[in-house]
C-alpha cells in the first residue's frame, strides 16, 4: 500500500469521505489472525460490489478511556495499528475519537448516524464477540437484525482457533509476557514489533564493544524481561538489520527503569533521534545479573551467536507494514 492510504477522522469533511463503503468494525489491537479474517471478509464483500473497503477503529482504546489509571498493555499504538491495517488490502481507515460523547452514544444512534448517515455503508464485517455503543449494547446480533431495513450486508466472523485455542489480543499479550514468541508470532501472522525513538543512554554497551540503540517503551509494555533476537527497520531504508536486544532493568549495573537496548550486527552509524521498528523474532534467555563485567561480555558474545542462528532460521521475518501519512 502506498502513502495514499487515507485516514478518516471525526474532523474529516463529508466531501472527503468515500460513501457506500464496506467496513470492518473493531478495535484491532495487534491486527491478529482473527482481525484479519474480519478485514478479509470486508475486502471480499467490497470487491464483489465495486466498493471501497475501510476499517473503523477507535482511539484511544476504550479500555484506556474507561480506566485511565490502569496500565493497559497495547500490542499496537495508533500508528502501528494503522501501518498494519494499510497492508491488509483495505482502502483506508476510519479512526473515531473514543471520548465521553462517543461512550454515551447508543448502539442504534451509532448505527444510524455514524455508519449509515455519515459513512453510508453498504456492508459490515464484525467479530462474533465485538460490542459497541453505550453500555456495550451493540452486538453482531443487533447488526444482523437491523440489516434488512438498513439495506446492508452483515458478516459475523466466528472465532479463529490456532492449536485448539481462540486467537485473541489477550492471548497474545499473555504469550509476550511469558516470552512465548512463537505463539505470539503465529497469532499475529508475523512478529510483534515496537517503534520508538533512539535516545542517549549510559553508553556502557559501547565501552563493552556492543554499542546499542536505546528505546524507552511505554510503562504498560509487559514484555518478558530478557534477551531477544530482533530484526530492525529504519525510516526510508528498505534494508532490515539483524541484531540482539535486551529488554529489562540491567541488574548488573543499575536495576533501573525498563529499557530496550538493541545491538545491530554489521552496522556502523549514528541512530540517535531516529525512530526504529524493532521486531522480536526469538526469545533467547532471561535477564541475568553478572558479578564480573568479563562474564557479561562473554555472555553477550554467546547471545549474539544465538541471535544470528535464530534470525538465519527466520529469513525475511518482519511485520507487513503499509505507508501512512
């Protein structure tokens, strides 16, 4: 998908909104296999009738709105989610502000005013367990019941199972928290990734022969602390860079706030201020405390070798991302 992937918001003028689209409705955190089935159905319906296919999603995540004090581990922030959506075959996305007014909008008002009145949809795809509207009063069953009088087609996607278990965002969060990257990758249909700006650190890695690109992740990220084989993307650079990363508190040194520290193989350059995409390919080991720096360096050499082996076994593994404005 090119940079023409449009993002429609509450402030988008009516003249700029494509009417008669088929939409996929959901929060789409992670854009996992279940979400992709919902999206795929919308794209298929749209192609049959020659209509655009759009995703409708909400920002912030409703859980964050209703309980802002709780740390909510999002698999994808807004930009990451949109980049993933832009690579699914959709023609655009509708991002609706989830605020007090929208939280108080009844399901019927949402259907009639937003879906029919503003967007003029001709079809909708929705997951079997997705609810919307005030008090979660909107459901797939309600949409199906209203469809005949609204003149729209409704597809309700049943759950997608993988190894006998339903795919869900919560199951992926649990897998990442436990370091089960194989399970998370399978449910996501690609490696989980984060994006962040490279910041200055203590430069300990440089002194040890392992200069790292340091990224501070949101406190809500509940990824298991440890060492990972990673693949990294840079803005405007089609090449992917293999590396090894530590996510944790650096118990050998300061046991401070969690930090993602990535050592890129075969790379020489200044990354400060750049925003990198870091895809997690394999979990190698837990974070350890070393009594001697020499022992840490020896382990870092071993980690690099293990990471190269894991990355060689997953050639080209990287999230499928589209370009957005």
